[in-house]
């Protein structure tokens, strides 16, 4: 041991490591709590025994008891020792239940278990290079649909549409494309609200497009359509008045080609909304972000490696504002503005235009 070894720092880091291990374990258990509906069951209920909560949720009491023990020891729920009852504080419920919408952080806890499934693959590409392809992420499409759905339902009509020219623009009848549309919720919300406009969704995942078509059919939307297409090969010229991408550019194998294709597909004067994770392109400027470790973990375990699996540059989740604005300019966009919406704290909204009318 060197003379300048800082024992105080070592002790502090030991405590940090304990917190990391406990936090990882709790993330898994909170994912279980979300998926089983236990947090929703507990919200607003008076102090209850494990058996009472299990009965209310329709779950096995022994599993509920052990889960509650993890939640109590982690400070997530309160435990009354004298009566052996548990309660979910209202202050916690606002971040743990489906009623919380985009503020429900248990949605993100699900990524811990899902990304753990590809840990062996990630270790292998650390050694050999390349990446882990999209189809290795079982359940990712459904999870993205859930997490983005909470956000879209809260923000799309009341907060995002005003950024795009307001309801009047959509009511006048315009052509809109969503590139990397996933399961199609964003376009279906818009299509239902504005039947005068026409909406087109593109995604390279046949599974996602099938889900999107099913969603549109279930709502009887005749002004919304979806097609399987590589985002880097839109092959459209001056067809759309508005194009959107939601958390899609940084995953691409050919992001510059995607941006150039979007620019070409817009009519002169058309608008492009590029929604990307809120971050700086500089690591040191991200250190104060509340979920910086989560962002870089998601990037390593999914966003970056998926891009690299298909020969892409692996921009990563935190490619950041400076690079995004630079690349939008390189693609030919003008009047580039970085803004945001109230109920989506995790993303930046880059608005730009194709020069013209």
C-alpha cells in the first residue's frame, strides 16, 4: 500500500459500492413490482398485511411477502413492525405507479433486467468489436412502446403539437411522416386527433410495423399507414410537410444518410422535429445529469452497440446537443432550435426547417 493511499476515500467508495449493489437489486425488484401491478395495488391503500395486499393484487402471498421485505429494507415502502403492515407513501406513489404517467420511474427499472440478458454478448463485442443486433433484445419493442407511450399520451397533443405550428396546421390537412415509428402510438394519437391530415410511419422492424398496423386498425384510422423501410433509404422527394423522429437518430447505422433523406423528403419550408436524449456532447457537461450513469449504460448495452452491429458509427445515447445541431446543419437544415416540453424532462426537441417557402 502506498503512503498516499486515502483510507477515508476507500471507505467512502466501499459505501458507494454497497449502494450500487443494493440499487441494482432494488431495480430488479421494482421492475417486478411494476409488472405485477403491486405498486398500483398499494397506491392509496391504508396499511395492509402482506396477505391482504397479495389478495388485492391476485398474487401469491409468499412472493408478495418477500418482495415487500425488499421494498421495506430499501426504503421504498413503510413497514409497521408492531402490526406487520406495509404502506406505499403517497410521495413515492407519484413516481412508481402507472397513474404517474411519464413520471413513473419503474418503467426504467425494467431495462436493468432486459439489458442483463445480453451481458454475455456485450462482453464478447468488447473483445472482438462489432455490436449486438437488434433482434437479440427480446421484449425491447414492447418496453419502448410502454415507456414512450406514457410520454406521448401526456405530451403529444397538448405540448408537442403547439411546437409544430399548432392544431390549425394539422386541421388544414398536411402530410406527416414519423421515421423509426416503432409501434406507431405517436402517429395514431395524431391521426385520431386530426383526421384532415395524412400520417405515414416507417420502421425497419417488421414486428414493430405489425404492431403499429394493428393499433391503427383497432382505432379505425384510415388516415394513418405504416410500412417497413430502412430509415436510411426513405427514397422520397418533397413529399412531406412535417417529419418527426423520436429517439431514433442515435441508434442508426447510417445517421447522416437518414438526416439527408429526411431533408430530401420534406417539401420546401417543411419542418423536421428531431427528439433525442437530453445531453451534452461533452462528458464533463453530463456529470451533473441525474441519470447520467443510466444514459451511458443504456448506450453501451443497447443504443451504441445496435448501431455498430450494422456497421454504424455508434453515436450513443449521449451524442448530445452540440453534435446534433452540427449534423442537422450538415444535412441542410436551417433555423435549428433546441427546445423542450414540460412533461418530457429526458429529451431535447430539435426543430429545424428545409429552406424554401
